[in-house]
């Protein structure tokens, strides 16, 4: 391969080596799955050393586990400078809700955007106000509008980027600057971007959250969540997790750790496949509109060029026709499977108006069109995916 052809795959080395513990007592290359609820102490002196902070070691499964710690090291390595601690959860929602509960108290102000994952939105709209948190919803992922909502007393600004399903972006660095001025923390749910495509900590973001169920796990076989950032910012969340208990199991941690070894390669392929699929869709006469930040036609294409390495594996598009026609198109598709979620090896396809926004009032509120399709482009051969989409588009009516 010539130097010109060779494109450095970022973090490939870190993704492979960060989980290795050369000193582990079994001398195993891979992290052992330490399936134990509790951990032994030689004597009271060892326990005393732990309690007085002279020793760091596992104590009880809810407070930490060696397999989960190996995964945390990998995530810190992938997230880059500023990521000195990673806390793992049973799923992405556990990461989001525990983080917000740890950082917000009655009277505090939270800013979030309407283009957040639906369950996140529900938590901000329905649950946090019950505990006296003042919540401001910004209707667009637009830095100026988010900044307008920040005020003295704002403690947290919660962003999600790219958004679901239209994949909008905002100028994060501007939001960070405004948040700093009032001493608020900026948290970003970067599930759609992953550390491969976006490194929020380098933009000044305080904490990054991922649903590791998606690209980080990458194989549609495990649920997990993560919060990553500076040690002192993760600490209060860790302490609350020790109380509320939504921890990741060692077996799930092992699956994600294993999957992360091929993460940069997978992301490279997701990015390439989705760009090819989105270009094909844009060229097809029965596709009304394609939403993919890697396309020049996307409203946030310039931001994507500036902020993202690649645009990820999710492509949204509108097909000709109404709600029922979109369903008929999906039923013609053979290769992508009909299921919620994204970021795995298998291509998945869904109609958001049916899968997530069946209530027509909700559809209107979130601007979800009846003929919208969301596709998670997997790691299959892009030619095969495109051939299948072509036959489905050509044949549905
Ligand atoms: C952007 C985003 N954040 C968080 C979540 C929640 O993650 P989990 O399903 O792992 O709880 C999802 C789930 O789809 C998501 O899309």
C-alpha cells in the first residue's frame, strides 16, 4: 500500500491495547470475565487501607468490577485527552438519568433540545420537574438559540449530536463558551457520532454520554451506557450509581470490550457505506429527500465537515407517497431488517412514524413526516445494500 493510499485509522492501537492488563493473575491476554458479586480481603488491614484511600481495588460488585474497569480504560483511550474516567451503566438511559440526577438539584436550571432521544426528553419534561429542576426546552439544535436559553442558575446544558432522525448538528464550542460564563456543565450524548467521528472533550464539553448499545457494542447483542470525562466530574455520578445501582454486568462489559477492538474499522466502514447509500438514495427518483450530514444537501453539511470525521451509519430519507406507501417500501426491502436501534453489523430499517412516533400528535410536534424512513447502514457489502434498496424503491407503489 503506498503512503498516499494509507489513511491512518485513529485510535486503532488504543482500541486494541487499552484493555490488556499485563499483570493480571491469570496472565490472560483478554480481560477475564470476573463473575463475582463480592471480593475477598486478606485481613482487616487490607480493608482499612481501602477505606482510607491507600489502596484501590474491587470491594463489592455495585462499586466496581475488573472486567468493567478494563472496558472503562478502553473508552477513556478512545475518547482522548480529558477522558480520565469512564463510568459504565446497564444501558444508555441509565447513564443519562443517573448523570442528570447526580448533577441537578431543586431550583437548578437545565437546558436541553427538543431533538433529544425520546426517553431523554420524557425524563427532562416529566420526571426532573417533579424534583424541582427548572427545565428549558430549545426547539432547535442551533447554537444561538441554545445560548439564548442559558441564564444564571443554569447548571447543565444537555446536547445530543447528531440528532435523531434528521442528524442535525450545532456549533458546540460556542455553547461551551456561553455555559462557562454561568458555570454550567455541557453534556453531550454523542451516541450517533461515537468517539471515532466526534471528540467532544476536545471541544471543551465536560462530559460525554454514549448508549454503548449502538456502535460501541456494535453487534446488536448487548445494552450498555457510558459517561466519560474528567475524574472529578465523573465522581458524583459514580457515587450516585453506587446508591441507585444501574451497573453494567461483567459479561456485558466483556462483549463491549471485545467489540471495541474492531471499533475503528467498523466505524470506517459504517461511514463509507452510509455515504455511498445516501448518495444512491439522493439519485433515485422515488426518494424525495435524504438527510445525511455527509451530503452537500444537508443543512449542517458545513458543520459536519468541520466537526466530524465521518457522518456515521444512520441515513434518513423520505420516499414518494404517504404513510402506507412508506410501509409498502419497507416491506419490499429484503436485506436490512425491520427493528429499532442502530450501530450494529446488520443493516436495520424502520419507519419512525410507526416505530417511535405512532401518535400523530407526537409526529406533528417533532416534525416527523409520515413517509420518513430511518436506516442504520450496517457492515454488509455496500453494493448488496444498494442493490436491495434499488429493487425495493423500483417495485413499491
Ligand atoms: C441518542 C440515544 N441516546 C440514548 C439512547 C438510550 O440508550 P439505551 O437504549 O442503551 O438505553 C438511545 C437509544 O436508542 C439513543 O438513540
